[in-house]
């Protein structure tokens, strides 16, 4: 560390965005994916920064104190916590990481804790839940300064537990440095985010950082059926609890029932009932149960709370309809090959013989292109009918994205393409009958669509609900294919 310049007077807020700097603030120059904070140091000084923390020697005269360090990003988390008087130390913090299941596990844990009369908060993909307020999230895991500020609000309002999703991007960018996790959970790891990480190995190493950060008083809950399970916990000083539905580990589990009415799961010697369906949700329920048990809660109370927990919105969420002759319409966030396979395999396994499974899905723009044909391959394996449409095309041409998806199909006879997502959903519902299950995949809880760099209001559930209402108004119950 190298310190130069005049001693600062009154210290203000910690900032990493020069546009937010006001008199006396401390500005951290962090190298981001799209911008380098070092380019905005002069702007921060002009706005009144009293201290600049950076990695480079840049002439700023003798106007402010300059603290030069090797890695500003690594320092941002601990410093942000210190500026807020270490709120993480005032709560039990639970972190959940993995490719799929993070949102469901974190939401279930939050719902169970609240049912058990615990003042809990939630930070994740669906939003920030602080007291009875729900604030939309920009990122699965916020930047260190925003994160510390949110945690200070929680601690000041008496929250004792914080459940948070921890993304691989956040771990790689050290956004959660400085936070002591009491419990950390690993759901699974599969193909995703390889537009950011160079390889699956790099992706796994980023996830592993969460478990490397644990101390000997923490507990790591691990899905032992995932290939990366042992890698995740190798070298961690924390107590580890592994569970499996396929082999003998610390906790042996079994699915006793899986239907449209829900699940009955055995976790060790404990039976858990839930309205959620599917093998992947059996894993999510198990992870949640073990997290809450590790926090010291009674097993009977956890089981009862889990039976009442609705889970995360947009995760195999059924769009309710008053019509008796309407198709079953489900909305799910599945946007990776593994997640899509989990959902389709579940629906394929529980549908009745005469039922048709119709999948409506797309792939996001400006994201990992390698998974596009893989998504098609998974879709073809399980779905009886497929509509390929747009997801969030962002800055890419929607038709070009669909072209890349189509390369993954061996037989295109049961596949149609419609770039307009609203039209695709409406057509699928209007052409279906009561023996059709429609899965609208990819966006789940999202209430927007990104096209041409702009966001517009769009909710799969609202579009589906209106299309179902239109069927009933018009008496439209045409069989599929007419």
C-alpha cells in the first residue's frame, strides 16, 4: 500500500461510481467489465472526493489523499462492510450458490424462516425482501457497497437472518468479500455463463470461492449427487454435510411420491410433504431443510413450514384459469440446458398418456451462444410440440438467435418458430385443448423483455393469463393442431 497527498478532513461515503460522489466521499477506482474506474478519478476529485483508492499511479496533483493498493476489487467488500460498521456480523448469513436452484432454495429458506417467527431478509434474483418491502434487483448479487448498505438497513431494523443468492460473477468479482457466512449451500453446476467464464473449470472455481471463505464455525450443505460436490468442499475448514438421493452420504434421501399434487420426500428419517413437483424440487426441499436444521431450528417445525411454503415465483408456476377445458399452462425460469431438462423430464414423467407436452422457449442475446443448440437438443428429447421464440434478444437479431437454436434439432417436423414471444404464447394456448401441458420457459418471474437494448414491460404469466381468458370469452377450445 502506498499513501500520498494531504490528510483528508471529514470522510463521507464510499463510492465506486464517480457520478454519485459528493464532498468528502471516498472513491474506489475498480476495473469493471465495461468501464475502468481509473478513467473517472479526475471527475471524482472535481466532485469533491477527499480520498481516491486506486491501483495505478495517476497524477492528481496534491488535491486529495491517494491510497494505492494492488487490487481495489478485493478490498471493496471488506471496506464497504467497515464503512457500514460491519452489519454482516450482526446477522446469521446464509449463502446459496449453484447453476440451478439458487432462487428456489433461497426463497424456500426465507419463507420457512419467516414462518418460524424469525425476522429474515432475502437478497436474490427475484428481488430484495427487507421487512415487507420488495425491491427489484438489478443483479443476483449486488455490488459490495449496495450490499453493505442493504445489510445495514436489515441489521438496524432487527433482522437476525439474511438469505442470499451468491452468483459466480459475484464470487469471481469478489463482491461478497468481507462477509462471514454461517451457512453456505451448493445446489449443482452445469453449462452456463461460459460467455463470462473461460471454461466449466473456471466456473466451478468461482463457485468454490464461497466455500473457501468459510471458517470452522460455518456449515457447508452440499448436493453430493453433483460431479463437483467434492471439489466444492475440498480444503474448506467448515463443517460439511453432504446429501444424496443415489448413494450413501451424510444424509440419505428418497422421493416417495412425485405428481401434479406435489412431492413426498424422505430426508434421513424425516418425511417432507410439499406442493412443489419434480425431482429437482426434491433436491431444493432437501437443501432448504438441511440449511434450516444447521441454523438450529426444530426438524418438525421446519417440515411443517416447508409443507406450507409456496416457493419462488416463476419456477414451475401454474397460470390459474377458471376454465374446465383449458390446457395446463406453466411458467418457468429454465434458461440453461440442465434446468430445461430438469423441468421437461419432470413434466414428461408425470403427464398422462394422452397428454401432449408443448414447449415454448427461446435463448437470450449477448449471452453464451454455445448453449443454444443444446437447448434445442434437450427440447426435442422430451417435448411433443415445440415453439422456438425470442427470450431477451438484447442487442442481437432475434431471428439470428433462433437460427442458432434450430441447428440443435435433428427433426424439425414438430418445431415451429415465431420470433414474437407474445404471439408465440397466444398461439400455443389458443391451439391447445385440455389434454395439453404448455411450458413457457426462460423468463419465469421477469416482468420485462430486452429488445434492441431497451426494456419493455412483458410478463409471460400475464400474457398467458389473458390468452386463457380469451379462450373462455370466445369459447375457443380448438384441439391442438387445428
